[in-house]
């Protein structure tokens, strides 16, 4: 009888230890996943409405006729502008940094700026973010196209 009691106690200890390890492992996994989520938050980009997406397409067509490699060597103020939305390098860099699309290091040289600016998705993301930025002066940024297509819709 005493042998049976010791066997039961041994089994109970093994089961208890096993449960402790399982619970501790799950708690640790949850803690790690929470830490990953907290330490690497995702940037929440502005999502344009349907009307705003349509306006962005009209702006792109107005600026470059939809040609992603378009270069205007002599824009309205005599300086060159580039690609789909006809950004100047300094303007692209200013907005890219403002909206957190790139770091200063990632845009530290003209070559890096042009490489980033050449990607259509980067220019598109900046224009999308501009829609949600009350500081943007659209008539200064895209003067000729604002006369043709008007200001962006608010919603």
C-alpha cells in the first residue's frame, strides 16, 4: 500500500511539473509576442477616400501624363522636376522625412533621394499623406495642376 502511495505522489509531481512547464511556456510566449508588438509599432498611413484616389490619379495625369519616368527640365520656376508627380528632390525629401517614409540617413545623398523618388509608390504615398496634412499649400506645390483640376476633395 505504501508503495502505491509513493507511486501516486510521484505521478502527481510529474503531472504538476509538466503543467507548470506548459503554463510557464505559454506565458513566456505571450510576453514575447507582446514585446514584439510593442517594440515594433506599424506606421498607420492615411487611406484616401475613393474621391481622393480619383483626384490623385488626375493629379498624376496632369503632372506627367501618367509617365513614371517623366522629367521636366524647366518647371514653371525654371527648376527641373521629376517622375509621376513631378517632385523636386528637396521637396520630396522634406515630405518623406515629415511623414516618416524615410530617415535622414536613407536620404543623405542626391543619389539616395533620386533612387527613393523614382519609386512610384513612394511618390504616391507622399501625395496620399499630403491629403491629411493641413500645412500643405496645394497651389504652391502643384500650381498649374491646381488651376486645371482644382484642390483635392476633403473626403
